[in-house]
C-alpha cells in the first residue's frame, strides 16, 4: 500500500490496523476498500475495538475472508481475540498466534454469558443460471426471506447499510455491467423481519453462479415462530429446486442477538439443520437418489427428470453434526470438493465451525 488509506490508523510495516469505537462495525464502502487493499498487498489487517462493539454478519465474513483479525481492548486494558477469545499480550499477537488450545488461553471475559434473544438461520445457497438477458438474480434471497421471516428483503446495496429499495432488476443490472468481474452486494430486511447477508454473482464455464449467504432472525428461543420456520426449511428447499437450478445449500441454526450482530463473546455453536444437493450436484456426483433416500433419509425434491436431494440433518434441539459427518462420508468429501468447487464452500465453513 503506497498511500495511507483513510481507514488505516496504524501500521508497523507489516500489520495494518483500523480502529473503531462504534457500537456496530459494518461493511461500509471505506472498510470494504481497506479489506481489498490489505488482501491485494498481502498484509494482515487487524480491526481494533472496545468491548461494546459488535460486528455485522457481512463485516465478520469479509474480515474472515481476508484472514483478518479482530482485537478487543477489555476493561482494564487487557486484549483478546474477538472471534476466538484468545488472550493476547499485544495487537501483533492476533496475527502470530492461532486459536487457543487450552482453557487457560481463553479470556475470562470472552466466556461471560450473554442471553440469547433470537433464533437465527444461517443459509448458504448457490444457484446456477444461464448467462442470458432473461436471468434475474435475487430469487433465492427473496424466497428464503418471504418463507422464513414473512417478508421480502427491504434493501440492497454495494455496501452496508443496504438502504436502496429492494429491486431484483436493478441488482441484476449492476452485476451485468460488471461482468466478467465478480460482484457482491449486500441485502437486508427490516427490524421486525430481520435479515442480513450477501449475494455474489460470478461467471463460470456453465453460465452464471449466484451464491447467497443469509442470516435470518426467525423468532425468540422456544417460540412457535422459530419452530415453524425451522419446520418449513424442507418445503422451501423443495420449492427452490422446482423453480431454479440450485447447486448446493446448507442451513445452520444458532442463537444470538435480535439485531443479528456478533458480540466479542462466546455464543452457542451453530447446529446443522439441512443440506441441499441440487440436480447438477446429484448428476455430477453420480448419486443414486433411491439409495440416498433409503440410507440417509434424503428427500427427493425438484422435477422428476432432474431431481435434487434434501438431506435433513438435525433440528434446533437435536444435534445434526453426526448426520452431517455421515452424509459427507457417504458422498466422499474430496469428490464433493472436486465436483462442486466454490459451490461447496458451506461444507468447508461448517467443518471449521465449533461443535461445542
């Protein structure tokens, strides 16, 4: 980086540091530009905040995508990693050290309980489209939002906050004008129908690939609304497979804050709810849908000529990791990576997720 970036507060010649005192750190245009600049310069980026700061889902994912770090200044002046809770002696330690391997390496303040306010569904879904003038993006995001929160997205934009009125045609036109470059936009719901996430569109040999990553608030823990939303997931995935061409999808459930932000403290780990293998994945993996249905309780979804498979993994109260591992063993993880490529990204993320 040859010139000082407006969001850059300090650099030691290797590490780039940006500070915030905001209650919510979101993926603004300036922060996104700094993340890109740091990645291009192959310099580690550290976001420094105090304990009151929380990250939005797009901000947290973008920071993790460039292998950035979040350092929290605790009351009393001590430091911790905001994502792993590791005790730190300096900001540079966040880059030099990995996740804590012993309980004593974790900050006590990271372990303080925070009441769960909301049941959240974390969905990653890839869809294949034709590279045609009739293709309109945003269908998966709109379907998930309507069916699981009760309302369509309210806004979108190139950065947060996503305040441009939801318009799939305009979203598609932006992506079309940027092709063949990849385009990522933000998408958001309303405070009473909370949703936040990203839609990424990229050209591939077979046409266009749209990857939707969403976090949706579906009700208070133990509420009928939350139970109903989780129960609707198989129906929604079947609907998606009937009307679009999904590649791969994964749904996790977790609890967290009502505004969907991430505090710098330990929260309950996510639980796998369901996995969708769309028709292209079923075909390219050479899966026998009847055998999968019999052996793994898979549900055949989509059109009879080109079926997909929905694999239930767990529920909010029933752990799904054992079933998740069994499905991967049956499919062959290396084969899945080979066939699905970037569409299989949720598998890698799930494998890295804490399980307890």
